[in-house]
C-alpha cells in the first residue's frame, strides 16, 4: 500500500512539473470589485505563496522503510533521460546566490535542502530560492549528523522546527525530507511521514563538501545517467569547487540529452 500511495503521489508531482510556472494558474484573484469583477495580479498563485504566511500542514503519508534514491522511485512515468540536482546545507549568503545565478544561466531547476538555522538567519535567501522556481527539501533544524540514534522526540523537534522556519520564510511546506549525512532510522522515517514528506537520498555523490578538487567533482558528476539524483552543496564551507565543476557539468549533461527537473 505504501508503494501504491507513493506511485499516486509521484504522478501528481510530475503533473505539477509538466504545468510549470508562469501559466494562467499563476494568477490570483485578490480582491473582488463592486460589480463582481476581480483584480488579478500575476505571479502570486499557488506556486508562489507569500512569505510570512504559514502554509497549511501537509497530510501525513504512510512511513517508508527506505529513502528514494532514483527518480523512477518517485515518478514511475518519468522520461528516462531525466535527472535531478539536489543542493544541500544552505541557504548561505555567499554561495547560494552564486548557485542561483549559475542555475538561472543554464535554465536548470533544482531542489534545495535547507537547514532551519540557516533559514532563520537568511530568510530572504530561502524565499529567493522559491521565487526562482526551485523545489525545497527539509534538511532538519541543526543538521545533527547523529540523527539516526536520536530519540523520536528529538528527531521530531529537529524536523518540526525546520518545517516551521521554512514555512514562515517562504510560505512553502516542503514535500521532501533529506536526512543529514543520509542517516535514517525508524524515528526519522516516521517524523518525515507525519509531516507529509517523502524521504530523499541520492545516487551520485561527488563528495564536494570535502573539497576533493574541481576535477574530481566533475568526474563523479559526469557519471550521471537518466533517473539519477545528484548531490551537491551550497553551504558548509567554501563551495567554489562545486560552482566551477557545475559550470562544466551542467552543459555537458545537457548536451548528452539529459534534462534537469526539480523533485
Ligand atoms: Zn547536509
């Protein structure tokens, strides 16, 4: 049943992707006029909620026992030449804007895994990510690397606080959860599910956070094939190698016919 539910959700997610931004659904009727007409302001539809307004809580999902590693696990009907870039540990004032500029330059939509304490410090940056059309992932409040051995109560506090911070800064309730270091436990799966979030891992990891050199990051990322979820970082330190590598990797993967999608 869990899988069936996931499949249904996957189809809905892909449908949302296919619609994209900028269509007529982006218009919101904000104020009825005396004669029954309405003032329509573009650009504030359901895809661009207002920051400061807490989003409605997502309905809980059945808890999974594993995280999603590849796109077909999430979207069974996804075209085979589709890949997803996930960018973790921001928002960060120096590197997130550089990452956003780079993604805009190549017209790539990605998924940003946000840390609650970073969002608390840089709420406008979190909002800028959403306004640029990227997807969000909850990445806990404080990024505890020992989360898999934490009590259910502490796990829940980490996830709930981040959920609220992100919601407040962006108006978005994240539909995805990434655990720090990819560490999972029963408690983590349960808390993510309770918040209506699908747990997400990756299958291409260039370990860019360890600054292994631009060439190493490039080589690891160029192994990506259709259906892969790629992991990179815009927080946690100097990300110049990541940015330099992506500047080469993104056009090269596109040239091979791969299309980047947000989750
Ligand atoms: Zn992380």
